[in-house]
C-alpha cells in the first residue's frame, strides 16, 4: 500500500515536469521556490480500550469501576512541513508535501483530598507525505478540491501519580509507527502575493493504534479483561489544519 502511494506521488511529479507549466506569482512553481509552513492542527478520534484508562486506580474502598470518566478523543497541537513542489498548469494546481505533527490531550483525576491526584497525557506524533489538487478561483484565492496524506503515527501515553513527596511516572508506547490516511478539502488565501499565504484544510483521518507497551514490555492496563476492544485507539475522525505558508527561493 505504501509503495503504491509513493508511485502515485512520483507519477504526478513526472507528469508535471513533462507538461508546459506556468510559474505562479506566489512562487511555488517550476522548482524556483519552495514553501515552508507551520500552523495549528486538531484531530478527533474514537478511543478503544483507552477509554478504560482510569480503571487501574485503586482507592481505599477498591477499584474505580466507572469505565468512562472524562473521555479522550480530541487532540490538538501544531504542524510544520514543506511544500516540496507546487505548480499550476491548465487551470489546475498540484502540490507534493510533507509534514511533522505533534498533538496532545491531557486528563486529570482527583479521587478525594486524601488520595493522590493522577495526570494522564496522550501524545500523538505523525510524519506525513501528501498531495493536493485544486483550482484557482481568483487571483488571491484557490480551492483545494482534494487533499490526501499518508501518515505514520506514533503514540505515547504517560501516567503521573502525584502523592505527598512522591511522584510516580509510567509511560506506554506503540512498538512501531502505524500507517494511517487522511482525505480532505480546503482553501488557500494569498496574503502577500509571491510570498505568504494562509491555508486551511478540513477532512477525515483513517487511523488506529493497536498495542501499547511500557518499557518492560507489559501491556497497557496489564492483563485485565476490561473490555472487548482490541485497539488502544479504535478509529480516527474529523481533522482540521490552519497553517501559514512562507515561500522562498531555492
């Protein structure tokens, strides 16, 4: 699947190089310019057995049995990347790009004044390769009809127990990056023609995270049979990205 995606990406670039292109005034055309970008990113997701994250806590009266607490499901953070190539031809523009994304979500559980508070931190890191295709609507506005990305997702889940004079930290990670995909649509508004633009994307991410292990290779929540869920994160969901592009000559 990864090989097919890379072949399609290379095919698009070859087609562009063999097509008479018109350089954009914004500066992404004909390899004369490249664009770096940074911005805000939001990702919703559906938790699998992550939703039982608080069931490992024990109070003086026993195990906390409520499986749902305040659920994880909305990670926010930043994205940085490069538009390796953006060119217009025959009224259509196409982009090849890559990015790094860091998202996080935090929950806090306070059982009682006499029991230590516990913090849970979820970190989702993604490397991505993508393409987008769109059409110019006006001199200063483009519509991205299709935006597609191949994602390599890594997750860290950290539990911090804060007791009087004692802090205990436990971390879990997926053993290797897991592949996901995203599709969407969006817009590009040119703020300073030739140099700076604002770009927005909205869409849906297909992803899952299976097994989470600590440094000793133990499964998240041990061997407790708390649910029938087979994945730590069951599915992806709605995504939104707002970024600032800055073009510069090679």
